[in-house]
C-alpha cells in the first residue's frame, strides 16, 4: 500500500511538473509572437501564479518594460517590442504616427508609441507612449503582423487632424492620388465625429477639397480656370488608351486639349510613373490631343502665363486649316 501511495504521489508530481513546463512554454511562445513582450494578465492566463510571476520579476527572468508588461530577459529590445508593450499596457490600438510608420505614410517618424484607447478615465501616462482617446467603435483596425493597428484610411484621417497643416495638406494630396482615402471619407469623418481634437483643421482641409481634384495643385488649377472665365473643362476626364483607361487632370474635350499637373512632389518616388506619364502623353498627342503640362511652381508664380498658353492652344484648335 505504501508503495502504491508513493507511486500515485510520483505520478501527481510528474503531472504538476508537466503542467508547469507547458505553462512556461506557452508564455514564452506567446511572447515570441509579440516581439518578446507579454503582459501580467497573459502570464496568468498561461497558468503562472501571481507568486511565480513576482518571483520571475525579482530574479530578472522577466524585465518590466511598461507597468505590468514584461520582456523575457533573453528577448532583445526593439521598436516592434515597444509597440506591442504599448498596446498590451493600454489595451488600445496602435495609431497615428506609429501606424503611419507601418503603412509607410509620408509623415515624420514617431518619437513615442501612439495608441488609441476608449477609456476617457485612462490611467496616468507613461514615458514613451502617447495615448489618444476616442470610442474604439469608430476605429477601423486590422492586424499587422499580429499587432492591432488602425487601417490605412483611418490612420490618414487621424493624421489630418493632428499633424501640422502643411504636413496634413501634403498627406491628403498623396492619399487622394494613391486612393488611400476618398474625398467622401474625409468629409464623413468631419461630419460624423464632431468634437474631436483637430476637427478645426479637418474642416479647413474639407473646405479646400474640390470635386475631382486629387491634389492642392489641381485645386489651384481649377480656381485659376474659373477666375480666367475658361469654361467647358472637366476634371479627371476619362480617355481610353491602348494601355487602358487614363484620367486627364483637366480636359476640354470639344477642343481636345488636355492639361496635366505635375504636383509639388511629382515623381518623388522610385516608381516608373515618370516614364508612364510621358508614354501616355505621347499616345494622347498621336490621338489628336494637344497637351499642356504645368508645374506647381508655375501655378504659384506664373498663373497668367498658364492662362495665356491655354488660350493660345484653344485658339489654334478653333482656327480653320489653311
């Protein structure tokens, strides 16, 4: 009987040891998936007792990187680990400049981890984390390598409120050109989220939007044409080319005159857009269009010259052949 009792006790001891080993593996695996960061609540959920967690922290097996968020001692610190720690500490969603960096949006790099949280009675801030408060139901979030972040459109709209006006204008231009957001997305955000910090700036950006204009340079051109009394033009005019449908920035279809605008940062990336635009322009000319290219500098400093060149093109189109 004594032997059987000892055997049963041994089996229970082995089962407990296996459970502890499994818990240890579970939390380490979870930490690996989170760039080495794990919260106290997650450790408890993996089966570790409060006393065991406290002991691991005391022995420096776990290193606290934010309140109640830890890193395994062997895990190297990284920017991604800091984002995970901020999300775990706050219970929020990575947003604003931090999400922008992941989406590769043209705004300054973050100096802290930005998270959006729902609770307006949120805990005291901690160094290295900047919190933004908004009902999370209004957020559109996605998983980015396992990390919850605001989706690209939501990130753009958040930044339109919080970045400097110059940066926000540039971002809006790029976002409209690349179809990251649509005009109605920006207008709806301003209309439906009144009272948000930065809505005054968003109202200004909405006021600058014009139908069909995908950049401030195009909006400036539209205003110039209206002031000059030139009519019959259409924005984002659809033309079928050999390579597919293209959209002219401004077209006067009756005279077959097209105006293409090179914006403030036109062709600033490493894409083939420059060559594509030139090939498209050549094809338009072969189809009987006359093409006028204008730059941001001309729109700002020589608007009268643009009007004069356009009037010359229109007059040439209306002259009968000799």
